[in-house]
């Protein structure tokens, strides 16, 4: 057998191997084009967006109108400077018509803002567990607040965090659940954060937002300072929430204070403590 004959004998196999390579590449391209979400999921979490302050001109008018409502209590207005509600509500994407829940509502500062933003076509489930005796004044404030003008869309929920029916809604029916500077307190009352996060996950629609603001602890502190300094490690909280199935989608630096040594409780800092603002999404 001469050299030409030997080459011709093996040429069909070579052609098959060469043709298989572009076919495999085409198949992979088609899979990625048809199922981009699946491809992203296989490669890990989508990128987290880190946001700065939103220009005042881009704050939606319905948020500005809610904050500027003359019916808001004067005590609430004094808190606006440190809490930056226009920035926070715009970052989380609160809109008219939404069905939202405010967990650990306290005296109702956040509940009232949510109610005024979502408007009469929306609904706010304002939850508090039983109030300890030393916080009874907050209970009175919370209960009287829903009688104010524009608060008829608020549903009071008085149930402890361990209740299986904590949120009186159908599964997959809420647009957003917010807990403002109280997630750390779950550890101080013996609540189960994993169970709460699972309850929130069940109540939210696909694409729904789990909005959390809290006081940041020093790196590595985890949950060790929730009772003494009322702070929690950001990484610890993110890990707990994502374990329930959520994905951290975005963060905002509007409540950050890089000069906070994170060694004092917030009330000793005149509410200038470093806080993280986290937007989680139910896939």
C-alpha cells in the first residue's frame, strides 16, 4: 500500500472528527442562546449591583409625595435625615399598587411610608409580635397610627415570629417584604431566622423583593453583638438569607458611615451608625 492509498484510507475518520468539533460548538451556542438563565445559573450567582445615592431628580414623585405628606407625624420627619427614606424606598423599588409586609414594624415609621407610597390600590401588612412592657408606648403609637388619614390600606398583624401563619396572605402573593434595622433582634428574642426567611420566601412572588436594612458589626463578629451593640455581621446575614433560596441582587451605600468604628450601639451615635442596605430577590 503506497502513501497516497494509506492517507485516503484514514481520511473519512479524520473528516468525522473535524466535523464533530464545530457541531459540538454549535450545540453549545444553541443551548446558551435558548436558555441563557440556565447557563448563568450553572456559572454561579448573577453579579451583585452596588449602588450609590440616587439623584434627587430621579426619585419617583409618588415617593416624594409620600414623604412630604403633611399628615406625617413631626417625630417621623425628624428621623428622615438619618434614615434617608427617599433613597431607601427608591432603591428597593416600592411602587403604588404593591402588596408589601413590614416585619417588626415597631412604632410604624416604615409602615406609614409604605402605606402612603403603595396607595389605596396597594396593601401593607404591618407586623409586630407581643410588645414587652418597656415598649408599650410603641404599641400605642403603632395602633394609633393606622387611624391616621391614608392608612386604611394597612392590616395590623400581631403575631410572634414563630407563627406558621405569620403573614396572613396566600403563598406567592406579596411583592415585597421589608425588615428595617430589626433583623439582628431576632437573635435577642430567641426567634429562628431560618424559619422566618423561609416564611418570607413562601409569601413572596417569584421576582419579589426581600428588603433588609441593619446595623453593621465589625468583620467576623457574626451574631455575637446583636444584644450588646444591636449590630450584626453583613456576611452572616447574607449567608442566612441566601440559604432560604434568595439571591442578593443589589446593595446601596446611602446609609454607610466609613467613620463608624462599630464599637457602640446606634443610639449612642445619634443614629449615624454604619448600616447596610440589601436587596434580595426570590428567583
